[in-house]
C-alpha cells in the first residue's frame, strides 16, 4: 500500500542532491567533457556521493507519513466568510 507522503519534508534533501548533480555536471563541462557524457557521469557520481542523503530523505518521508497516520487526517481549512470585508453577516 502506498503511504501518503508530505513532499515538503523531502524538498531540502532533493535540492541538495540536485545541486550536487548540477555542480558536478558544470565542472565536467567546463573542463571540456562532452555535455551528454558530463550529464551521465554527473548522475552516476552524484548518485554515489549523495546515496546516504537519499536514505535520510526516505526515512524523513516515512517518519512524516507515520506522524500523519498517528494524528489522523488534518481538518479542512476554515471557509472564507460570506460577509466580505465590511463586517456584514450574511
């Protein structure tokens, strides 16, 4: 069964992994490696370097999902008032 995951919990980890990929790819491209080859090497190297970070990302998502299950579903946000900004009741 697929658990509901709060993607905001995973965002910092994802951004760090993406930044590692971009930095490695740019460095390789600046050095003179073919762009396609630089991207492929960047994926491989960034994947290996940030593998522990990926495990932390998965654990954070699982903890978030477990915490959400423990507290139950979130209540809906309050509805906007019908009276408008003049303070009139509908």
